[in-house]
């Protein structure tokens, strides 16, 4: 898409204004924080706007030089190079100018639950959790478990973790949905391939100011944690169940030995779920459009299949198959899928703007 010269100038001017304000030394407190945020967001856009503007000016100058017989050959060569590179610069700028999801820069709450498939589904949930852990480590993110419910044969019935770092939600938001695995279970003597599934939800984690929770709307129950943990588990009412009465959302946490810690973690999860609900309600049609790009984010939608016998992973939303299952589960291959999903989302949003 071709961005008008006036729009390019507006971007450059706006960035120059911000630069001057930041350098003035007159900004303090919240005003300085907001200006810093605006500056960081606009800087890459302004840089691309300048590059596009300069390339267009250079093309105009070289076009004029074609009339000079002595300069024509050189001008033609440079023109060819510029005309070839300009569309790529314009596309990069158009992508940078796309409206950003306000939650993209936030940390995220990752929730993985074993679905259909019994023990095998629990083992697969464990595989997915380790995959995200390894991918997060590659990105320099920090993963902190919030709640874990182990299955009897290893893996998890459910695991919730907080992932903190730069651009976590922006990269992981397309992971929400049903992940399906096809493989021969280790317990299967006949060697038959089983299909099982796990659901993944990635929720942006709000700041406390993003979600206002009235404590009168909460029903908080304490109970004794179940599962492994020795005598301590049987003697202390440390597990917490929080019910948000207006919405009916229920969050439980029993991992920590401290009731206070469990309550804190449960509130953290509740805030994330309420925030996602608020975002959907507030954005209405925009939220529907956002989720329609490369996947609804609906936990009932099958988004990806991991086929062990054939060593392949297929993302059904974009029709991409990678014959590198081990690399995906180890982290690096997941980055290829994530990048492809982001690129597809950007392409569809650009097409929607052009349309």
C-alpha cells in the first residue's frame, strides 16, 4: 500500500515534537512515563517513514537525471535498485503503522489443560508446557509456575504459569486453542496410534489498575490441598478457591504451602481472566475481527496437530506443516510457527485496510 507523503511528514513531525519534549527536561511523573512510551512506540515508525520519504525523493531526483546523457546510465542503475527496494520499505512501514493490540507488550498467563485422551493427554500437556518453557528461555523471558495439578502418570491435568518479558503476549497470543497429538503411547503394547488433545489459553496479564475487583464480589474458600506433599498437605487448609460472583469465574490454587501465597496467585489468575473478558466486551466487533485473523483464540478450536510417527507439526489455521517435530518441541521450531502466524495476521490486516 502507498502511504501519502503528507502522512509520512506527519509521522516525522510528531516524532520531532516528542524528541524535543523529552529533551526539554520539563516532563515529570506520569507525563514523562507516557511520553517515554509514545517515543518508544513511534521511533521505529518514524525511522521507516524517513527511509521511505528519502527513497521517494531520491527516485524523483534520479528520474530528472535521466535527461542528462552523461548521467543516464548511472541513474538508471540506481533507479532500478531503489524501485526494487521501495515496496519492501513501504510494506514494512505499513505493518509498523498497523493498530497495535494494547496488551501486546504485557506479560501473559499461560494455561494448559489436558483434554480428551486420558493419561496420554496429561503427558502431552507436560510436553507443551516444557516446549513453552524452552521457547521462553530462548526469548529471555521468565516463567513462573502459578498452579500445577500433576496427572497420575506424569504430565499435568492442568498447569498455569506466568511468563514475564518483552512482548510476551504479542508473540504467544496465537497459541490459544486445542493442540492435538498423534502418537503411540508408551503404555500401548499393540503399537496403535492414539489421538489426544490439550487446550492452551494465553491471557494478557493486567496491571492492577486495569482491573478493578470489588472484594465484596468474591467468595473465598479454604480447604486442604490434595495430592503428593506428605503430612503437610493433610494438616493445613492452605488451598484457596476464589469465586467471582458477578461472572461465576472460579479459580483454585493449592500449590504453595502458604495460604497467603495461594490467595495471591489465585487473584493473579482471576485478574487475567477478568481482563480478557473486559477486553472482549469493550472491543466488541474489533475483538471479533482481531480473533478472526488467524484464529479465534477459542479454546475449542483445533489449531495444531503434532504427529509423532511422521515427525511433523501442522498449524491448521495457516496450512503450514513443518517436518521438524523435535525442533518445535525443543523451542527453536516453535519460533518459526510463531513468526509465520504473526506474518499472516499482519498480511490479513493490511489486506483489510487496502480493501
